[in-house]
C-alpha cells in the first residue's frame, strides 16, 4: 500500500523493507546521502534505513503495513559525528577496521563515514568481509568496491574485486577469510585508494572468533579500529591492542534487528542473482584446474589400489586418487557408513598418513567460483555432477564455459533456486 508522509525539516523515520520511498517534495538524507525530489530508494525485506528530512518534505512510501514506518529521535547516535573528525587528520593511505556484534550498525557506520570521506575528496574503498550478510558482493565472498558517489546503502557501491571463501560463515574457514581480506586490501591499494574501510562480520564470541579478529588486526595494522558496542560487549577483542593502536569506541544504535530467517532470506536472494541465467555446462577435468579441494591434486590410483580398497571396504570405490601425503577415495552413495574408525584403519592398511573418504553425492550442489586465465573472478555456479568415468564435471552457471580456467570449490551447498542446503564434507 502507499502511504504519503508529510514532514517538517529534521524529522527522522525508520523505514523497514520491503519498501520503496519516493521523494515527492523537498530533500531527505540517508546516512548523509542526499536524495532530492523525484529520487527514490528501494529497501529490501529484512533491512531498514533511517530517513531524515532536510527540509519540508513529502514522501510516497510503498509498504506492506503501517508498522513499517516508525519515528526516530535521531538517525544515528550523535557520537558518530565525532568519528568524522578522524578523517580530517588521517594520513593516507589509511585503513579503518569496524568491529561489532551482529546488528550493531557496522554497515550503517561504514556507509556514513564512507560518504563523508568521499565528500572530503578521498578515494574511498570498502572491503565487505561479512560473508554471511554481504552488501557489495555475493554471500560467501570477500568483496571490494570503490565509491564513485555517495550512497544510501553499500549495495550501491560498484563491485570491483571479490575473493571466494565458499562459506556463509567465517567460523568454518578462518584461513580463507583472512586471505580474502588481505587480497582485497591489496587490490584496493593498487587501485589508488586512500581510505579503506573494512566492514567485518558480527562473529565476535568464542576462541575462534577472537583468533580471527586478532589475526586480522595484526595482519593489517589498521590506522584506526572503530568499536561499536552496547556497554562493553567486545572489549575482549580490543584488550590486546589497548595502548598500541588507535581505538575509537562508539555506541551501537537501536537498529532494526534481523532474525536468522531474514538474514537467510537476503542471502538466498543474492544467490539467485549470482545464478540468474544459468544453464548446465560440462567441462573436462583435464582442461581446468580445481582449487580448494583435494580432488585433482594427485594421480588416479592403480587398479591394484582400487582392488585393495574394495577388499577392505567390501565395495568398489567410484574413484581413488593418490598423492605422496594422502589417499582420496570417492565411494558410491550410501553403501558405506563413513566414520573415523574406517578412516584410521585404511590409513594403517594402505600406509598413508591421511585418507579422505567422500561419497559421490557430496559434490552435488556445491557452490563454486570461476576464474579466467588471469585469475580474475568471472562468476559463480554450483556442481550438478562429477562423472569420474568420463573425467568431466557439470555445473549450473551463467558463465561461458570457454572463459573458465580455474574452479574454486566451497563448502556450502545451494540449489539452483538459491536455497541453502547445508555443508558438504571435505572435498
């Protein structure tokens, strides 16, 4: 339904998506991005934006229900204004890491500060490292964009580069997450960026979360760390750096909280976007190189080795690949229950330090990223089937098969409709 909002200057409303806001009269500001008469913005389901009137304004707001519009005292905490001052004295290139829990306002603050930095004439890059709630790129990627204009949301920032992690949570793949952030910062600097904002994930509790954030800070040695908190909720992340790095603590706003289902809904929209226009393509495993998988790193085992494994397991494996350090075995679907005892027994029997057992179906629907011969990301897709007899792999993807040189495999499984299907076993 359409609701017309008439408001005087300096009034603020929180508008929840799905919604469309059209400026009929006057001017509004969203994180200091100005929208004038006849401009509009779409707010997707699961997200919310604070809209502040600059002058007397008339807005046409298309929403599902009246509760989607709520008055606010302020668009963001007044302390955020103080953070702008750091831009005046910042030496370039500068790296700013923004930390906070889930829904603490990290992306909102990044948008706000990036707009101000852009207006001051800096060349601004944003590294979106939240693989579960991506704004600039797709989920499961670390993305980098360079601002060409002020924006209301980071999704308006043009994607320049991306690094495939392959999981919608950094907790499963710490090393890939760190590598991706480092590579994207390097790319941003190569593009001449003067200020780089790192928008981080909300994963802040537990030993591995501490390990990731500490390693990130030590790796990048940021110019400034900005911590968004309600009380002292992330002081455990800051403690190792008190006195050694500049830390700015800001209050987290009372933003619209997204539940797990809403976050999943947003991810699945983006998966569908990445697969839009897809079709099945079949590639020879001899013509491409696989990355982030053990498959393809060794040589096909001898018939004697196949027979040896059959004698141990009672079933002929679909495929066996052997390297100096490990044996990689693909089994028929569902015929053998894989467990630690079987793996350890095989390691002793075949004399390899490591044996990996997977089933043929473990490959189905695995998310993948494609690179060209220059290692440039050219798109994404999902595995439909691996044919070990023909030595071929079939993907569902919009990418032209002739351009694909390298394939990176993730751990997340999704359907071609974008539905998350869980995680694969080690590939």
